[in-house]
């Protein structure tokens, strides 16, 4: 593996796909937050609900894997 990843087209393509992945992840998280019957942020941060934090972390990993596989 040489320095072909430093070519402008490959570098900018990687940046573009990273931005697209973050935007899609953010939109999916907002959708999940809206369809839940309570405020995820308040439950996790203010009420220290560790079980919900673990579920949200697993959901984030799942969405991230799906977005990464779709972009790959």
C-alpha cells in the first residue's frame, strides 16, 4: 500500500463519505428519539438511566454498522 490514498480524489471522496455517514447517523438517531415515548437525553443524563444508556449505545453501534456497510 503506497500513498495512493493521498490523491485529492480519494481523499475528498473519503471526507465526503464520512460526512454523509455522520449526517445519516444523526438523522436516524433523531428519528429514533422522536418515536420513543420519552426524552432520551433527559432519561440518560438527568435521571442517570444506565439501562437506557446501554440500549441507546447498542442502537448507535447498529446504525453505524448499517451506514458503514451501505457506504462501503
